[in-house]
């Protein structure tokens, strides 16, 4: 078991422009033990890159998210962006997750499929009506999850431009000053507080009204928890899905044989979505520190009490000991238990909704725009924690 002091490698490894998995992750997977890393701000940390060790850390209750509030958490920006349910442990995490989980059951999500399919097809029709070329990110990939999550929460669609700006800033890494990052969160929280006040007067049949009721009548969460939950759902609920719609579309169009494969057999789309989730290393960096609450051995390395561990889901999903031809995109693969939606108690609550939107977004494209193709190279987001095209030019 390794306990010796090691030099910390500069992190992140991935580049913002593109979707490649940096070779440094492969080197880390080949090297016994965990990799010591240091991000631009905060504590040094141990990086987990192998599949089995990633699952073990994510499921081990001895690793705490809540302890990050008491440490100088490893991070990309000087200020802190992530709080609320993302930095809780049981029993608080269980209480908060239970309140939201009822909105994302398989049954409730599947009931949305007809509506999401109609939305995707309408957006395709609007693109076609506007001309022979367009930006698939702005006109399509962003629009689908925005409309879905805003309706689910009861946020006016007219405010989408404001939320796009706020969301981009929250995920901007170290491009924002501490003051601007704090101001962005203050503006977002103030907006949510105003909307919550309106729903107290005139509640609706949506998730946000239900959370307000739980706050006011059930006393199951306080006002700060209510606001933080809404902010987390809004940002996670549309930003990651929008990015992946664009990423998946780009990869398929950049590999015409895969596009032709889905055109010939649209029933393959659900399995293809799972493989694409596995294949795409979405994050510029691994996020969310897990602090050891006692000495714990991980992959032959002794992680001391109080030390931080971060898990690279993207690298673990390309672990060659878990997936045959791990660096190959195979749309008919059964990707088993990939970590694209996380694992353990912090597994993505919205995974069923994300899957549905990704499936319907691809289905509308391959069935209604069979001749879709790239019209030029993407313009990549250069200042975001999530990698995706800023602009994805296409023609049909």
C-alpha cells in the first residue's frame, strides 16, 4: 500500500476545444495507485481514473461531500459555485433527494415522451423553414432541454436568455472574478426568490410549486435549501443535456458511418445514447471533491483522513479493463454500468429525463433530416467546465 509523498500533477488534463480524452488519463490508469493532482485553486487531491475504483469511491459512505464545506476544496475558480444538495451527506442528502425524486420517476418521465418528441420535431421544422443551414446548438440542442426543464419547474420560457447567461457564468471555471461569480449567484437566487414568492400566492401544478409547499407546510426544507435546489435543477437540468445533444450530433456527423447506422435503424437509438454517454468525456475536469472521513485504501493508495479524492467519470468510462475497445464508438454496444450519470447516492436524479431528451433529439434528426451534415468546424466553448460546441454549423 502506497503512502509516500508524491509530486502533484497540474490538473485538468483535457483541453476545452474538442472531445478527446487526454493521454494523461491513460498514463494514470497504467500507473499503480492513485494520481496526485493540483487544480488552479484549493487543496491537492487524489485522482481516480479506473472504473472499479471510481465506483468504489462513489458508493463508499466514508467519503463525504459535506466535508468539502470545511476544506479549501480543489476547484477551477477562486470562488465556490457548488453548494446545496451537491455538498450534503445523509441524512440531509436523503431528505432533499426524496423531495425531488418524485418528479423524475421513470413513469412520470416517460409520460413526457410524446411532448418532447413533438417539441424536437417542431424545432427541426423551424430550422428547415429558416433556410438550408443553421446552428444546431443554438436552434436545437439548447432549446429542447430549456423548454422541458422550465416547464417542469414552472419558470417562464421568456426568461430563457437570462438563464443562459447565468448558467454560462456559473460554469465558467476560472474566467470570472470572485466578485462576478458571487454577483451571478446572487442574481440567480434573487430571481428564484421572486418566483417562489409568486408561487406562494398562486401555486401551479409543477415541481417548484411542490417544493414551495414542502417548505411552507411540511417544514422539510428551509428557504436556502429550497433556492439552492431550484438553482441546481435548472442548471444541471438543461446545460448538460444541451451540451450532450450537440456533442452526440457532432460525433455522429463527423463519423458518417455511425449516422448512416442510426438512419437505417432508428430503434438502435436508446442503446446508442448509452454508448455516447459512455464515450464522451463531457467534463473539462473531474468535479466534486470527496473527503475521506477516515483512512481508506483506494487502488493501493492510502488516502488519509481529511484528504480529497476526485473521480474522473470520463476516464473511468474509457477504462480498457471494463470495456472492450473502450476508445471505439460502437453504437450497438451494451455499455453495462457506465458512469455517465454518476453512481451511488449522488447519481444524477434527472438521468431518466436526460435519456428521454437525448433519444428524442437524435430520433427527430435522423428521421426528419436524413441528409444532415456538418457545414464547417464547430466553435468550441473555451471557458466552461463542460465541453461542447458553442456553435455547431450544419446544413441539410
